[in-house]
C-alpha cells in the first residue's frame, strides 16, 4: 500500500510517500522558519498561506523522487490535529480533495501519534508496549503505548513544553527564533572547565512524586542569570549549558521513574527535542544502566515531517481505518487518549 502523507500542523510543510512493502519512497519538506523569524514566532495566517503555496510543488517533488504517478497512490493520510487550525485546514482540505479526485481513501492522523510512531520507521522490529517521552515545541508528555491507537497519558507539563522552554530561553538571550537547536549547539560548545562556573539550575518537580513536568520557572531562571551576567558569548554558552543540563536531567529522572513504575522494557523518544544530542546520550546511558532499550527517530524525523504522517496513516489504513465521510474535520486540541 502506497500512502501519501501530508503534514501542515504548524510551520513545516512535509510530504512523503510510504509503502508498507518497500518503506519510505520519498520525503520532501519546506520549513517556514525564514517567513516567521522577523516576528519572533509563528504567525498562523502566514503559516497557512505558505502551506497553500508549497503543498503542490512538494507533492510533485515526492512523486518524482518515488518515480511514480499520482494514480499509483493507494491512500492519502494527513495531520488533522492538534495544531494551528488554519494550517491544519490547508493540509486537510488538500488531502481530502486529492483523495476524492483519485477515488482513494483519506485518513486523519493525530500529529502526536505520528511523532511517537516515528521511531518505528527505521526500527521495524520495535514492538508494543513501550514508554514514550514526547518532547516537542507544543507538548511534553510521558505516555504508555499499549498498542497501535491505544495510548495512556502518564504525565505531562503543567506549563511550557520543553521545546518552548528551549526557544523562549534562546530568545531571552538574543538568539533568533526558533532558537532551540541553536541554544543546544551553544551548550555543546561550552568549555566546561573555564566557562561553566554557574551554580546548577533547578531540576523542576523532581523532588515531588509523579510524572508531571514544569519548565516555565527554568526559563525565568535563565532570564535572571542572563540579566546578572556580562551578556557576552561566554555567558550565553555557560547559561545554555546549565539550562540544557537541567532539562536533560529532569527528563532523565522522570523517564527512569516511568520505566520503574510500569516495568516497561522499552523507551521511545519522539518530537523535535528528541534531536538533542545531550538528551540522546543521557537516555542511552539510562537504558544501558537499567538493561532497557531506547529508540530514537533519526534527527530529521524528530521534528515535523511528512514521513511520520504517511507511516502512521499506513499502519491504520492497513487495519481498515479510513475517514467515514468527505467532511473536512480538524482539531486544534485533541488529547491523544481520545483516539
Ligand atoms: O516536534 P517539533 O518539530 O514541533 C512540534 O510539534 O512542536 O518540535 C520543535 C521543537 C522546537 O521547540 C525546537 O526548538 C526544538 O523542537 N528542537 C530542539 C532541538 N531541535 C529542535 N530542542 C533542543 N535541542 C535540539 N537539538
Ligand atoms: Zn510536531
């Protein structure tokens, strides 16, 4: 089954073609970072307009990469939420019209489910059940994945998502939007022996039981330390390092707790922050210490992309799922356990 996947929930237009027999056949992405950079964040109306502009050329490119014509597609899967409503509507309207014209099924995909299944794209042997650490720009959750479509929320952030905390902390120190990856790079460049003289930053909510998170205080801490620093490159690197260390250790403590609590043998990392080098190293160490397995998507499939949508759609379509009507229905908010 050859499935076209369309992702348009935020500021990335992602398109891919996944074949359950041959794997990923094509993958094309347009990132709108430059469009939104001067505004310091995503402008929803501009995001929607850019999706409209890029969907057709990206689909043409994906078909070209896969060396196939649109008539050889068997289904279209698209992100139906959660996300920016206008951006979601562009992808959903296109996907449903395209599927209708080709007389093939369309299927609404949950963006977070697509993220959490992304690790299976390159690890076909990865079996349920597993614990998912979902760390993106909009969400921070620990989830127990029992089976395809059966997810139980174990804990989540009470305020900022981890990616959001990375982006906001970067912005406070004058790093342009989206600063998360740039902040992580600065942290990795910090020469610890002479630059990182800062006292460790707090590890929020780790002294309390449970699996919830809170990251907004950490961002305020960054602001205080930055305002009391020389505001130069050395301070930026040192603060980035102390911030990243605090985030990574906090996530590590909660993952260890979730693995212990559930007895799950596997941990899967999903979402944009899953591309973070320090987090990957730390969770690999945790898995080795506890004799568990940890799986990460390749960094390009951690952030928003069409491949994860095509893949998640294909798994559900193979189980007989498809949109029951041609109505276009998207959801800005959509809890994963309501699937
Ligand atoms: O999953 P994603 O592409 O979008 C959402 O669905 O939210 O995640 C984007 C988030 C952004 O906040 C970005 O700054 C963060 O992931 N991010 C990183 C890194 N790469 C992307 N955060 C920390 N370290 C990275 N290397
Ligand atoms: Zn995402």
